[in-house]
C-alpha cells in the first residue's frame, strides 16, 4: 500500500473514531431503548453462537456501544466465565462499564479495542460477538481475520449487520433525505456505512475467507415501532453517528428541510398504533476449527 493511501486510511479511521466518540452521550441516554430495539437480535446471536455461551467461557463483544449484547451474555457464562465489552472509543466503554456495575455483573470488564486490530492474544476467547458494528470497519476482511485469530480452536463467532438498504427504510429514508438535501450520496463512496455489508453472499465469503468453518448467514425481521414521528426522528438522528454529525453541522433551514423530507417518506408506514417501519438484520456465524 502506498504511503499516501496509508495516511488517508489513518485519517479516515481517526474521523470515524471521533464520530462515535461524539455521539456517545446520545447512546448513554438511549441505552435502554437500544437494548429493547436489539433484544431479538441479541437473543438470536446468543442462540446462534452454538453451543450458546456457557459457564466458564470467555466472551468478547466488539463495537459494544452501551454493551447490551455482552451484558446479556454475562449471566450465561457464570460461574467462572468472563465477558469483555470493547469498543473503539473509551467514551463508549465507559458507558458499558457503568451499566455493568449498576447491574452488579462482577464478571464483566471493558477494553478499548479496534476490531481491525484486536490487541488480544491469539486463541484467547471462546465466543466473539458483534452487533451492528462490523459494517463500519474500513477493512471488514481484516476485521474478520482478527476475530478468527482471537478465537480458540472450536471457538464461535456470531455477528449482526443491517440487511439491504431497501428493506430497512427506518434508516434508509433518513439517508435518502440527507442525500437529496446535500446533493450527494450519504455515506459517500468509499466510506463504510450501515449498509456496507448488506449482501448475504459477500458476508458468507468474508467468514470463509478468514478460515472459519460452518459458516451460515440468516436474516431476522426487526421492524422499528414508534408512537410518533418525533419519537422516531429524535432517536434515529441521535444514534446514527454519521447522520448526527451531518445534521448538527447544517443550517437550521437545511436541517428542517431534511426532517420534512423524512416525514413525508415515512407517511406510508403509519398504523393505528403509530409508525411501523420495516427492518432486516443479517446474522452471520462461523466456527474456528
């Protein structure tokens, strides 16, 4: 790789890290909502890391955010097991640590780790989990190789990414509204975004290419329900790292125009109970033999 390319990628990585650090406060505020929103995916991931995390095992959660998935795994590995909640920014791991302490989970610790360069010993974990994080890696193939490296023989990986953008209007319509206002696609070409790994066949190839066996990719419907447009808009715009930064940088009129576009776009998803926007997650699993 040329020196200029290395510098560009390092700069891009620093920008992405800064982006997630900047929205950590919003993730802390909406942590319980994020857990509820991701509860079905968390349950499925724990089931699919077959055999499911068991007493005495070591579990690593990558890109943990407020740590909901790892916190759900912690009781399953007790007694004698350990869960490490990790994220690329300390602001997120601080939130996860506080939540683990509040729950009295003594077998949970936190570390700042980059999923493309996991600074842990080879073969040191029984299970690696990641929910909605891998798609933001600049080099997802490298990230999956790192995951395979830190798994012991027989270790399992289970992660979730968002499925096709067209089947996830709960977020896709916001990206479309921002792109229409700015006159350019969001995220721009070359920048990893929430739908960067929407192709299930490519996802399977990533795992197989890292030397993992028994690779499987499935999908689960995860509709987003909100009592009002305001509820959906506030949470989605606050938690989506790239969007939060873009919206905060815009003039009030431009931000209002984006909001109006998004409100018009979700009109067809109204039900008597409020908004119900379709969503689909892809769940990928593999084993290190």
